[in-house]
């Protein structure tokens, strides 16, 4: 499970991904509105890979257009027994959006935040529409445990 930090305040997100038999990646985005245990909203979809590593296209149900989903940076592959990456930095083809996904928000803050903040500055995520805004991921967050 990935815990997603995003530019929208008062929303707590989770992105879950699983490989489907058709080769697409199943996507579930969950958010709790207004508080750490607020109303749960979810949206399902899938991601399609391309010939360029890290450049995916995401389709979400009820959204009329697909979106570019480009993985710009990955943290070290040291998380858990499966040695998954610690975090990822994701945007789109015009750098209009920014998602920093961390598997462990506390560890990310302690160990990787400064490195990622420097990367974001160097790569131009400094405008009012794409600069990072920290979202809340406290111990009282009620994360969605239903990944289907």
C-alpha cells in the first residue's frame, strides 16, 4: 500500500496498485475528506505502461479523459521484505501536478524529505500550481484497508 501526499489540503489519500492479467495496473485511490477519519471516497481505474520506463497513462472511472502519470524519481528499494522502493515522485507530461508517495510517512520525513525537496526545486516544482504542500498523515489517519 502506498500512502500518498498531495497538493490538496485536508485530504488523505491512498493509492493501491496490483498487476492485472491483461498487463494493466489496477488503481484504487482513496481519500478521507476534511479529517483523518472523515468520509471515505474511492475511485477505481487502471494504468497502462508505455515503451518509456516510468511513463504511464492512468484511466479512472467516471473521468472522461486519461491522464499522464510519470514517475520522475524513486527512493531506495529497501522497504519491507519485498524490498520495494521507499517513495516515488510522480507528475504529468507538463509538470502541472505533483504527487510524492511514501510507504512510511514518518520515515520519509526523517530520512528522505530534504533530498526530495531539493529534487523538486531543481526540477521546477516551485510554481503556485505545482509546488509541494504537505498533507496530514498522523497516527490517527484511518487508511482504507479494502484494496478492491
